[in-house]
């Protein structure tokens, strides 16, 4: 039997992720947000790893490994080999401005292993997630009214100065609206699943507020993730035969709808044109152009890539934004597609291991959909799997994905634990 302190450390770390890391805002506002978030992540994670390894060091060697553990180990090994063989040397350890180098990837995998062994989540974790989402929603909605709460923007600026005084748009506790929408979409999916599966109707106001906030932010990737979770999450929440049939119908209907779309949404128009074979590099805020350029880099080093988080060093043509009539180049530091980003940075072996890990987690959720924990995490992972096609992995968002993956890794503590006293 594992020591209660290891379980308490795992639970405390999970609570810290969904509250402290999500809501942390460093002094200096958005200009220092990524640096501050990374420092917060390091302190929380190193503290958790130290506490767990000290209390559970004798038990770790006796734990039976799962196939998901092996996939995570393969992903880490391939990333380490990519770093060792990289022409960029020590720069692969911490990575570039996103700090997604080998050190960070190692912390992700270590926490995945330990959380999957020790964490026993309960409803309190859901309510803490709802609290953080509500606070983030309130902050975003204030910023969308032109205000500058907590002085997150530089003096005299606000949300609407995005792509005018500075590149991109920033709001919420995650900075870039893509990161903020990413976490809000994950929360909306998991909390909606909790409402339907556990009948936690007290979460309804948070879900409604979060969806409204996402509507105001209008980040297409978040809605793609929510749509995917809504379509394929049905099999996790209602009787499977009917759900699979409905999911199949909706899956066929979605591209048919896009082919016929003639509305005003730029994102849907671009998707419609793509389905008709009419592509342009400007689609997806320039993502198609970035993907094309990244693919050329993949062909140069297909197996091991350039090294963790080294895309910014490989000569990609900068994107340009206009300020006061002047064209200012903006460096490309990520592929804007997490799968392509892994392929370009860490190579095909690492990507294969990561996809296997994600597929095994989803397969376990569908096989054990009768367990509320699997149903809730499965809906969240479906949302992530779709959003990742258009997203950037950073320490602001990735820890939450690895938390979901850990909850879907079927170790004995999960297999024997039933939903009692509010556990998922």
C-alpha cells in the first residue's frame, strides 16, 4: 500500500495546477507572463517531484509499468536522443522563448508517471477548476470592455490595441488569447461532462459563462476542439450504440455543411475552400504557410528533428505585422500545430510515441466509459486532440494535458477505486 503522503502530494499538485498555475500572474503583466508562468511551473513541479520521490522512493521500482508508461518513456527517450544529436547543442535543454526544451519535457513525463500512480481525484478538483475558469472568464470579459484590470497591459494600452501596438491579442490569465481559449475550452468540456454524467448542476453557471467568454474571444481552434468533443464525446456520456450512430452521422454532416457554407465566418469560409481544394498560405492566420515551411524542415531531419524547441533557430521566414505603417517581422517559434511541432523538433520517432500515448489514453476512456473518471477525461482529451492541430504547446497549457493523460493511465490505484465520496 502506498504511503498517504505520496497521494496527498499528488492531489496537492493537481490542485495547484488548476488554481495556482492557471491563475498566476507575474509582476510586469503580459510582457513577463511566459517567464513567470515557467518559473511557477518549475517551482510547483520540482517541489512535487521532490516530495514524492522522498516519500515513495522504495515503492517506485516495484510498480508494474503499463503500455502508456512505455509510450511516455519512448517519447522522452526519442526527445533526449534528438537533443543529443541536435546541431544546436545546449540550446535544446531549456529551448527557446517558449521554454519547451528537454528539461521541460522530462518534467512532463516524470509528473505523468507519478500522478498516474498516486492521484485519486474527486469532485473538489472539479469545483476548483470551475472556480479558476470563472475568475479567468471575469478577467477576460472586463478586458473586452476596454479595461486594464491588474495593469496587465502596458500603460495606456488595452485588449483592442492588439495587432496595432503589439503583435497578437492578449487576455485572461494565460496571456495570448489562443492559450486562454485552450484552457477555457478544456475546462468547458470537462465541466459539461461532469454536469451530464455526475449531475453536478451547480457547474452550469460556470459552463455558461465560459462558453460566452469563448464566443467573445472567437478563437477558432477552441471551437474545433469543443465540436470534436461534442460529437465523439457522446459515446462516453450516453449508451454506446446510439451514441456511435449519432456521432457517425454528425461526422458525415460536418464536412457536408462546410462544403455548402456561404456565411460570413472567415474561418468556416476558409475551411470550405480547403475542402474544395482551394488553399492559400494566409488561411488560418498564416498557419498554412507556416505548416508548409515546417514540412520542408521535416524533410531535412525526419527521424530526430532539429532538437526540442529549436524551430526558431532553423531559418523560418518571419511573419509580418504592421505598426504605424511599418512592417515589423515576427519570428516563428512554433509550428502552430502540436503534432507537426513534435515532428519538426523531435522527429518521427517522438511523434509516433506521443500519438500512441494519446491513442491509448483515448482507447482506455472509451473502453471504460462506464467509469465517470474515464468519461470526463476522455471528453477533455478529445477536445485537446482536435485543438492540438492548431495550437502551440507551452508550459502554460501542456501540464493540464499531461494531467489528463495521467488520469487515463490504468494503474491499480485507479482500477480498484470506485466513485465514492464524490470521486470521478
